[in-house]
């Protein structure tokens, strides 16, 4: 493994890619033989949502399917604000990117005739999910790409370093500041580069209940926002309705297929609460089920997935992964209902990018979940996120390759005071995100969260905590400003869609701070998260 001893050890004009998930690794491979440095907070293959993807990649590669049909499905679930051109572009490039992945060694499942096997997922009008060994897509894709990256001499990999600040001069990238993962006292290191690609994944770990790894804590979004990058649609966070509540962080998933097999959602009194909420009951769209589960828990009645009738003794054989997660926590799902809760799963919003993945900062690109391309609108269509990661990673590589860059020059290293994170600060922030900026939101709770996160992002003496608070503030402020309900964003004080607000959000950290300043009320007791 390459290490970073000091600033001068950094390669002169490398492209710096931050993130070792699908978007980062694919971009690095596409840029080869151009010299690239990949920086990852965790060792490659770990700490990335990509490796945990179970479904697969949406691609209209089957006979009778078309890019137009795929794009139409993407638009239909996106709450009216999907950029249709972007959705069509994604769908059209899917086949070519799947072939790239095959060339990098990904063993996608094939049918008896040797054609790519495609599965079906909710809200797709055709079978179009390309997968590996059933539910092993993410693991297999990342294993193949890590191997390809390790064999590519033009790619330098630096593992175990967290990007904590972007260095800029006059709205132009000049470098990146990184620090050894988990070592608050380590001296930060600056890497000079005029070309940085952020591929740092999502924000799930900002919530107390999430399916995402701890590295998905919104740091990439924060460091871009702190240098003034435009952020798009941050209020749109997708929650998975049935994470298993057995005290694990991140929470294991009880797959939607369980409800497809007839498992029901009940409260502690055994009542099927979804029957009263939607004609489709447990099979209603993901956001409706998530709200039903959330409301039942908030009312103190609890929520459980009951497969004892639908599956009973067949559970272990049909759903071995879920079975193992439950049994490890002392719950036998063949005989007992499984405690569940909604979990933050995917961020539709992110750093605003154009069709080449360019951000509003010169020399800064963003790809994968940290970016917002306009493809997902207010709600993501299943299995479109891995697709977006590869399509935009390839476009970013092509865009970077076509340009000449000025020699990198380092500006001042930002060395903020860095102290250990106060004991409960991160847990407090995550709890507040879940309770105040979660599945069901309202103006008062959002305002409370905004005030808390605004003071934390100004005052926190720990860099990671400050960056987490920055992203939390932007999400909360945009959720507060969108006074309607649309897609995954639900406001109990504005429960209907408002046609006048049928547009994407484009915002900045300054705007979020401005909202916080307007909401500041000295008389209100501010919470302290250890700032
Ligand atoms: C359980 C689960 C199942 C899913 N199933 C599917 C599916 O079937 N199909 C689908 O399309 N999508 C699925 N998704 C969503 C999809 O996996 C992600 O959206 C996608 O993998 C994101 O890829 P990425 O490369 O942008 O980020 P990631 O794969 O999360 O990679 C981010 C990388 O950045 C690193 N990093 C983060 N912050 C920093 C920092 N500050 N400095 C340095 N490095 C940093 C991380 O360590 C990691 O290497 C699923 C997600 C989860 C959690």
C-alpha cells in the first residue's frame, strides 16, 4: 500500500479520485493509462455501499426492452422532477457500461443461451436487472474492479486516509487535504492537484438507523459545499421500510421479497396497520410503507414483520441471510415477528453536476451517490444507482482526458484545530437526523435541527463532526424550505404536492446558513451536541 508521508510525496499532476467504491474505481480504470491517485478512507472493498448491493444494475439489455421504456420508468417514480434527458442518457449508455464491467471481469449471471440473465424489480416495467449469483452483485463487481485496479500500474491507491477539505483558489481546485483515518492527532497532509473527482458515496450514516457503512457520512458533500459548490436536491433521502432492529449498526435489511411472499407488517398488538393506509397494504410503494412503519413506531406501538404464517419453517431455506441476521440476535423468524424500522438507504441529492459530471467548482468533478445528476428526482428507481455510478464515472474520465490542466499549485493548508470527537456527539447528531429530518418531517422539528446543526458546523472542534454537521444542515435546511410533500420528502404540515414547487432544488451552504440565521431565536434553548 502506498502511504502519504508528507505533502511532497504526492505525485505531481495526478488526477485525484476520492473514494474506492464503484464510481471511484471505475473512473480510475477508465482514465488509465493516465496517472491517477485513488484515496479511500477504508481499504478497497470495505466501507463502500457498492460492495453491499444485492439487486444489481438496471440495464435494458433484454430482447423487447428499450432505453426509452427504462427512462420512462425512472421518470414515473421520481415525483415529477427527474431530468428526462439525463434519465434517457443513463438508460442508453447502460449496455456499453455492462460490457465494460464484463471486460473488467465481473461474472454477471447468464441464461442457458449464454445471454445476460435479467431479473425484475419493483416499478420496472420489464426484466432488466443484471445480477451476479442472485444477490451478490455488489460484492462481485467490487472484487473484480479491485483486482483490475491493483493490476493497473498507472493507478496509485492510498488507503486509510480521509479527505477532510478541498483546497481552492478563486473557485478553482488546487488540492486536497487528507488525514489518517481515525487518528485525530495525525498531521493533515496536502496533496496538490488541479483535478479532483469526488466519489465518496452517500449520507446514510448521518442517520441513527441506516443500511449504509459508517464511511457514508456525507463528508464528500460537506467538503464541496464548504468551498461553495452548488448542492442539488439534498432534502430527498430514500428510506428502506424494513431494516431489522436487532441492535446492529448498520442495520441488516429484511428484503422486500419477504413482503412479496406474503409476510405482513403488524404492531405490538398484532394489528396489520398498512391495511388502513393503502389499498396495496404491505406492497404499497417503498416511501408509503416507510411512513406507515415510522408512524407506528412513533405512536409507541412498534412495528414487526411477521412471516410466521407466510413462510414459517420455509424461512431459513428461502431467505438464509435474513434468517441468519435474526437468529444471531435470538429471534427465530419462522416462529416470531421480526422488529423492523425504516432506515436511511440512498441519497437522491448531492453535489450538483452537469452531464460530464462537472461541479460548479473548476477542476472538481463528482460521480456516484455523492453527486446529483437529476436522474433520480425525488425518489430513486431500484438499481439505477449503480448504473448512474458507472455511466458518470466513464463520462468524467472522458471529460478529464480531453482537457489540459495547469500545473498544480498548493494553496494554504487548512489546519483547523482537531480534537477528539465528544463522546456522544455523533450519536446525538444521528438521533436528531432520524427524529427531526427523517421519514416524516415538519417545520418545527426541522427548524430545531437547523439551529442545532448550524451552531455545530461553526463551532465543532473535530473536523469529521464539523463536516457531518455541514451536510446535516444542508439536508435539514432544504427539507425546511420545501413546504410540500414530494417523493421521499414528506412534510406532515404540508402533506400534499404543490405544483408550484415541482422543480429541483439548487442550493449552497451559504443559503443553508442564511436559513439558520433567520430561524435563530435566542430565547430557544439550543441543544448542544458537544460543540
Ligand atoms: C445495502 C445496500 C444495498 C444496495 N443495493 C443496490 C442495488 O442492488 N442496486 C443499486 O443500483 N444500488 C444499490 N444500493 C445503492 C448503491 O450501492 C450505492 O448508491 C452505490 O454503490 C454508490 O457507489 P459510490 O461509488 O458512489 O459510493 P460507495 O460505494 O459508498 O463508495 C464510497 C467510497 O468513498 C470512500 N469515502 C467516503 N468518504 C470519504 C472521505 N472523506 N475520504 C476518503 N474516502 C472516502 C468510502 O470509504 C468508499 O470507498 C444499495 C445500497 C445499500 C447500502
